[in-house]
């Protein structure tokens, strides 16, 4: 895929000029889309719309198995792994598998002898 639109700062290429314009914000630190409720800024309008769900409580992505709602489709996809019973997070030290990265992280303390909790 040809990417003729190049960033003058880092040389990264883009298929469309609009993508390049959005990328430029990563160099300038500009966040042209601002939340009217809390003032948080975003480089893209989509990011602002997704963020606003925090304030409205809207959860448009619903699990078909249990009905739990989510603000982002990626959060729903991660949640749906609970219902499959699959354990996708494997410990590199002992091979034991877990359903979430959080549970794997807790388990890994066994190998490091780290005690993060009193």
C-alpha cells in the first residue's frame, strides 16, 4: 500500500493527508478536541466522543452472554473471553495459564518472590 503523505518530523508515511494531519498532533502536543465537561483534550474527534461516555454513562457495546455493557468495543472483546473459558495469558516461567493479564501478573510474583501486598 502506497503512503505518499510523509511527516516532515519523523518521516512516517500515510495513505491520506487527513491521517498525516492527525499524526502531526503527536509532535506538536496539540489536542484540538476538548471535553466540555472536564477539559481533557484529544487529538481526534473519535477520542473525544469515546471519552464523553465517561460522563454520560453510555455503554453501547453489550455482551450477548451476560448483558454487561461497555464503553468501547475492545473492552467488550476482552470481556467475552471470560465466557469462552480460554486462558490466553501464559506464564513464561512455568506455563500456567490465566484468563486475564491481571491474574497472570499476580501469579508472576511467585517466581520473582516480590510481595506487593502486605
